[in-house]
C-alpha cells in the first residue's frame, strides 16, 4: 500500500500549491462513463479500489472512499492499509461525500474539482451543499496529469461502421429524428457527451473501453448539421469519406470545448445528469441552455424492430453457449480442478464459438461459497476459489454480439445443498417470476414495479441492496438508462421496446449468494377503457436450475410459468445444440 500512500502524498502537495483544503475525485471521465479507459481510472490509481462506482475525497489529513452495497466487501479488502476510510452509500444513515466535506471542513475552505469529471447536476449539488457551510467549490485542472507518471495514453483503437443491417436506422434517419425533436423544443443543437449515445447516434462502434463497444468522442447534432469530435487517426479513410458524404463534419476530439465556446446566440440542449460541467461552462455565457434528459438516451432505449430481432438472435447464441458450459461444468466438477477464474474463461470460450461474437459485455462475476455474496466480484487466477462438488455457484456474465448485448445470471447446485439455500433460492425465483408476469398501466415507473421482485423476500424479512433492473444497450453498454427498476425514484416510465434486466437476489455474507437474471423487453398487452396495459416478454433463453427449488413454495401459476419457459427454451435450443446435448437439455428443462 506504499504506492497508494505515496500517490496521496503527491496529490496533497499539488493541492497545497493550489490552496486547496480538499479534492473531490468523482471516479469517472468527461463522458460520465461507468467503465473507463485506462487513462481515466483515477479512482483505482489513487485508492486501489477497482469497482465500477466510487467517489474519493482527499483532505490534508484524511482520505475517504464512498461506494454502494455492491462493493462493500471488495472495497474494505482493497483499501486495507492505505489509510483510506470506507464510507457506505445507499444504506440507512449514510453520509454523502458532500455532507461529510461540509461537516469536516470549516468556513472559508476550498474544495477542488476537475469540471470535466462531474455532471452539471453533480457540480450544482456539491456546490450548494458546501455553500451552506461557506466552503468554496473551485474548478481545477486535471491534477493526475502531474502526479501520474507513465499515465496511459489516449486509446488508439480503430472506429468502425455499424451497418443498418444491425442498427435498423441509418445515420441520416437518426439525424432527422433528432432534428424533429429539437424543432419541437425550439432548440438548435443537442450536445452528446455519453459514449454509448454517440456510438448509437452515428452508427459507429469502437473498442476504447473494455467490454463496451464505444470510442472516445463528443458530438453535436443540429437541425441540419452533425459534428463528430474524435481522434481522426482512429477512423479509416474510407469511413471518413463516407461520413463526409453523409454530411457529418468530423473534427478533432481536443477541439470540442473551444468549438462550444465559439457558438453564440443559440438554444442548446444538454442533459444535466450526464453532460460534464466544463461543457456547461463553455456554452452558458453566450447561449440559452435547455436542460432535458438526452433525446438520444430516450431514442436509444426504445429498441426498433431490427434491434429487437437482433437481441433474440443473440439470446439464442448465448443460450447454446450456456448449455454447453453447464454440460462442461457438470461433467467435470469433482473430477478435475476448476476455479472461479476458469469458469469465467470457459463462459467466454463457449460464447466465442458463436457467430458475430465480439467479446464479453462485462467482467464475469463468478462466486462460489462466500464469494457469491460479493455482488460485483471479479477474481483473477491467484485469488479464485476452487469449486467442489457441493454448495452453489453464482455466475453473472454476458456477451457482445453484433446482433445485441446479453446479460444473464444463474445460480446452480454443484452437489449437496442445504434447505436454507433452497429456500432462499426459491424466494428469489418467485420475485423474478412475479416481475416477469407483471401487468401494468402505461405511465408506470420502475420504482412502482420494484416491489414485485422483492415481495417474497420482504415477507420473510429478507432483502437485497442493489437495483432489480437496468436497461441494456444494443451492441452497446450492458448498463444504460434513462429508466431503471429499483427502489429509488426515477422519473422515466417503462415503455414498449425497452430492454431491461430482471435480477432479484439474496446474499448471506460469508456464506453464499443467489441471483437469477433474465433479460426482458416491455411489450403492449391489452387496451381497455382504463388505459393501455403493458407487460414483459422474456428474451433470455437458458434453463433455470430446478434442483434448487422447493416446489411447495411455488404457486401453480409460478410453476406453470417455469414449465412454459423451459418448454420454450427446450424448443428453441435443441435444434441448435449437438445431438449429444439433447438429453442433457431435457434434464435441465424437466417439469416441476
């Protein structure tokens, strides 16, 4: 941990030079990314914590890391001995970093923030909280440029065209769609800062960030104009020519903020929850800013027919790979040495045999015994547990296919299990089925549906600390908004065409974890005099372990759903599997 302590010491030296009493490190990049290119992994660099969410605050004498329930166990382990204190978020009586700063610092103190790395809303919230204690929030340059020796360079991966065969709509069609919405809002331009929105809008993909087929860039879309800000050396000459032919102006990534500062007397739309504050600073003096949820985020979330058909194709490929994996696992458990790490590699190996496979959609989460209770565990070859023919294994993984993105979790028995494990597993399954079978009025929000997944657990005094469902991109990020199914309020309603995860869970710390996850798409059901009713169609095609179920805990409707689901899985996958796996698939999809 000496490296971490030395880095914090170097940062404090820079802070002192700038007259700062604290530095707020948001842990993200100029694009509000969840997964980051190496050059922007500042949170990991300064703290040693490698989770995908966390805020670090450094003062003259203290250092703190704030993260949520997914990472409590992992964070405690990774920052041990560093002098950094872990603070829990999204739990009762949690103290946010801004409130901690307001209570720790004194009137007249200064807190520094790199405005590239915080959203407009985040900056305002931080500024408002600190101002109550007469503490000043100060914009500072990227201090990591000074203290991070041999900092990774800007990624140089090639950007490639994403054909309308997969995308459904052409670049021109998408530009016209955004222009119509801008006209309705009497706006001239829409600023694009999120990398998945940029990739979707321009029908381009890249590999600048592991697991996410995106590229570093910004965009600006107007009524007749489209600007793309990227490192032009990353775009093949023929693709640049095609973009120019389609009237997309390609400019250098580093010109973006200067370009914005030269725009005058326009009405410009940006999303305050995702656009960084430096964008706002560049535009706000000379233009009228319209603050709205990104129009592209909304469009991207409503999958078109081509995208939905692609998802269904990808799910079949994923299903084949997972049945092959389960056969390998069942055939080898107790006979050869298998570690959690090897499970992750095998999942990738079986997926890689499928057509149009482009890699994993996130680092595989494989948890055996006590590791299963670490929600977003990512093990390496040295810290992985060895599997034994007993207990349960949780594996959460996904693939990136040109056809679509997948995300699935299964919990399976490796041998003898306890009645408590079976009971917990069945309660989680009841919640997953309940959300799957829900029927709700148009206009319903995710927080209204979340209880359906938790109810069986709550009735038994149990709960899980993370959300129930997130949006999934189409050959894009495995996590996307703007909607979500979770307890926290989210103003965006669940609409037909939205593809989401359905993943209730339960964890016993130090013992095991259980999660069952399918991907679902919102569909229209019936329209009555009371309104339009919606529901969900399951996209994931993979057996659910029936040996862990206590049948008496399931209602007849729940049993019927599971049996019908398994019938469908059997029917869809059997023609795609090798003959020697047919009997195995029959065993996995047996009626209960």
